[in-house]
């Protein structure tokens, strides 16, 4: 992980919005700030931050749906097709008398461009 410098130039109307520049060295960042000030940007609108890159780890969690035996049978595509495999799986399910046998694990298909119920494009407002 290499240390970088982030230079932020805030908008005139809204300090929460602005332009972000990621520079490779402090010298490059200082040169950019000098150029911005010489171009007429107010010093109070310019901020510089030292930054290190973080490694991102993504973990997947299973989604569990509690269903009755009838609902579990309807959810299984091989149950409708019949055949020897479906009969063996049905026998194994019936032979198991544990309450957990009616649990069905379903992988949730993520909706495209959505996170935590918010559409990705609405998180970025026009400056």
C-alpha cells in the first residue's frame, strides 16, 4: 500500500460536493494546490489529505427462508420433473425427522445497481 495525497476542492454553493484529485506524491499535490490558487480558487475551498489504500474483503452470507414442507416441495425444480434423483431426495427428506429438515437455504439474487435498498445512481447528485 502506497501513501497518496488526496486534494479536495469544494464547490462554491455546497461544501459537501466538489472535485477530488488523487496525487501520487506530496510534491504533485503541492503543485496542484499552487496551480489552483494561482487560477483564483479560494484557499478555504481547498483541502489536502494523506491517504493509504485499504484492502477490501467481501463476505457472502446465505439467506435462509423458513418454509413448510409443501412450500419447500414447490420451491424445488427437480420435484416437478420426477425421476430417480427426485425420489431419492424425497426419501432422504422423509426419513429425516429433525425439525431443521424443513429449512430451505435460498441465495438472494441481488438487484442490479442496488445496495441497502438505495439505487446506486441516486447516491451521486449533480454538482
